[in-house]
C-alpha cells in the first residue's frame, strides 16, 4: 500500500497472491496482483505504477515466472500486461428449456452437499478434466478441503459445492454454483462427471436440483423469478455443451498476463 505522509491515510493499495498454474501439465509458479485501488483524488499521479513496480519485485523474489490479473480493458497494458488468457464465454440457458421432469423415487442419481471427505474424489475428477485444457490451476486434496471448509460464510469467493452420487453412495460428479443469483441467472461454475457415466442423466439430476436452488435464492433475495442457468465460468469449450447441444455462446473476456523474461 501507499500511505499519505501527512495524514496516514491509505491512498493506493493492492495485494499479491502466489499461485501455481499448469501449462501443458508443467507446473509454473505465478503471481496474481489483485484488489488494486486508488482514492479518486490521488489518481493520475503514477501511484499505481509505483505499486506495480513493488508487486513485480516481490513476485520475482518469490520465483514467479509470470503474473496475471483480471481487470479493466487496456489499463494494465501500461505495466507490461497483455490480454492473453481466455476467460468465460459459456452460454445462458433458460430453465424452462432444459430442466428435466420430476425425479422418480428410484432415480439412479441424487445430489448432496460436497464435504471434506469428498476431497480425494474431487481432486481426481479435477485432474482428469484439466487434461482438456492447455492452461489450468491444479487443485490437490488440501485445496479442495479449503474450498469446502476454508472460506467464511460471508466470503465473496465462497461457492456452493455439490456431489452427484449413485443410490449406493458412489460419487460420480461435482457441481458448483455461486451463492446468489446474478440478476435472474444462477451461475453454474463447475460441472464435471466421472468417466463412463452418462453426462445427460447426471445433468437431468442436477438441473432439477439447481432449478429448486435458484428459485429459493430468488425468493430469499426478493428477485421476481429464476430465469436461466449461466455457464460463463465453464468457458466456451466444455463437454456439457456438446451433450446438450448448447449454442449461442457468449463472447469471452480475457485475463491480463505478464511474462517478464520471454526470449
């Protein structure tokens, strides 16, 4: 942070988060500057540039090979970043078009909350899904336990995690969504199914539950109704879209990336 000498007020602030990415399966230490902000009356004085010089120095000291940040288009190009990593872009699907019929009493699958003891299954499923993509964020069992138990209930980063399992309790899929609606849309942030399990059948189970959850959130937050499921955070290439024939993908945004030592 940068502090005004006269009053001690914080006038510019930011943070650096150490991350591990995987590029084609190769682990890369990376730094993520975040929560960059300057008081309005101090903007235009070069304080953010000074802040980034410091964050980049810290990142180099930690052995990071790159940095990345999500932010305002164009702005971070001033500090050596380019918009290089695709972000989002999935479809929005109206619930009336894709919600399945009511569940049968002897339905093959059911959905329940993901708990810490599911971390090993979630990590295996996540590692398998990562093989579809060039750039990923590896999550081991410890990180999965943190997803379930590490976030405060009020945290903006907290998601709601679910397991889809067979009637005998065997887990077959992981599903997550945001804890509140985005307008009238329930953002679905994870949908991964184990090998050999029919995605459409799992989706039918999840769609029923997600619709009920979304309608409950709409009632809780005073929204008129749940309109659709949003798959923006699954990106433009995901097996679920092929299974269900989704079309009309939204235009993705991008994440700024800085690689200081390119040859």
